[in-house]
C-alpha cells in the first residue's frame, strides 16, 4: 500500500471517530448490528463454507496444471465449452458471493481468461438451484423463471463483455500461454484428481446445506443428515490423501490454502462489518439506512427504482437463500416486480465484502468494470421484466 493511501485511511478513520454521533440511537444500533452480522457470518459461513472453499482453491493452485486451466478456461480456449461450463457452475455449488471468491481466485491465478473467470464468478452464487426453487415457490413462478434465465444469460454476457473490453490483455495472455513449457508427467491419473476434487466439493455442499423453507421433501431429508454426509466425505478425503498424496504435497497444499485465506479473509470480515452497519442483518430494520426509505425508493418500475435496487443489491451482503424472505418483505412494502428482479440478479452475485476481495485479485479497473456491468444489466433487465411481466 502506498504511503498516500495509508494517510487517507488514517485521515478517514480519524474523521469518523471525531464526528460520528454516538449518542444517536440509530447509530448505536447500527454499530451493534455490524458486530451482530459479523458474528452471524462467522457462525454460519466461515467453517462450513469458506474453509472448504479455501482448501479447494489451494488444491486448484497446487494440483491443477496451468496447461489444463488454459485448455478449458484460458483466453484461447473453446468459447462454447469454457462459457458453457462457467455459466452453469452455480447449479452445482450452492454458495454465496463470498464463498465463491477463493474458487475464482484459484482458477484466475492459474491463467483462466477474464471472460470465463468472471462468468464463473457471477454464476457461482447467482445460479443456485435451491435459491431459484425457493424464489419460484415464495415470490411466484414468473419471478423464479426470470431469475433462472437471467442468471445464466448474465454470466455469459458479462463474461464475453469482460473478454472484449480487456481483449488486448487477453491476447497477450494467450500469446504468453503458447510459450509455456509442457506440463510435467503426473503420477496420478485424471480420474483420481476427479474423485479428489469431487469429494471436496461434496464436503462444501453438504456442510453448507441450509434448512429448507418447507419441512418435508428431498431437501429437508438431506438437511436432516447433511452433517453425517459431510463427515462421511471428510473420511473419504482423508483416505484419498493417505493413499494418493505424500507429505510434501499436502504441506504445499496447506501452504497454498493459507495464502488464499490471508488474502481474502480479512477483507471479507471488514466488508461484512461495513455492510452490517449500513444495511443491518437481513430482515431487521437496524442498519443506519432505515428499511422504509429503501422500500419507498424502489417502488414502481422507473429507471431510478431499478437502478437503486441493483445498486442496493450489489452492496448488500446476502447469505445463501436469505434474499428471498428479504424480497418478500420489500414486495409487501410496495417494491415493484422489476426492481425485485434487479435486486435478485445483482444481489447474490455481489456484495461489499466480495468487491473488496475481487479488487485484490484482478485489480481496481477490472473490478469496477465488472461491478458496472452487473448493475447496468440488472437495471435494464428489471425494467424489461417490469414492463413485460410486472
């Protein structure tokens, strides 16, 4: 960090400490809410979502060859294959915008093109089968279908736009890839790596399996035994590590995992604190910005309402599935159908914590472009839906 940036941070911290009206009850509530949200995040997401994701990211960085990443996700890879796989990844990984970050960092640092990488970054939390089903059941089938279709299309379009906006860099990356040395011969086969990664993904899925809204059905049955399934696959992973990996490789894996954790985790915690202070926990009117103003600003189907809903969704932090009950309350308070879809398309895929981490991975310029694309597309799609189906 530059000395100028350090000074600006110190000055901002001083001004906040000097002028913040701590005697105001709303401010007191918002400060307390920030720490409540941080605790909620730590209790519900760090051990069950982030830790498995860090280990998967570390494994990608260590055991997935750069040649393999470039073959399927590189700047010169087959576009149909790379964007097709990236755009539906969320149907497998039921993760939030923060949990997908270590996985995104893993493939991006291994040489994935900016297009497929950002398509994966968006689709991971956005195309969540559980969330889409819940949206259709609680908020209505039309909104559920619009969310599913919009999320898949968004991931591909955003990825392609990122590719063309940064085409010069992508061509340089593609040219550099042609001069990479051939990968060393590996003593493990492709199917062994497949089982290894699948086991870790299943641990992530079952450890993070949320309680369904309906007390009966398949998802409820899995929820009742999800910890047993997570432990079962942990045991399978332990056996795999014992049989197929040596101590040096496992030590390198842990070191890589720790590197991702050091880069990502502090930014996430800081972002969650800020998001909690501004908006409060989902469903509670305890942030510095009262819910009544939010509901009033996003009524109807105007450009302003859709844009505000998209921006609000982009900066708020949504744990997996929590966006549905929040929107149910906002719709009941007069929120328009168009802004509701705009929030659904921007919210799960972005958050203030994730923005901070994305910037540390791919830089300020690419991050700002990515955020802008998500917000603009969510705004326009919300307006279109408000006219057609709202």
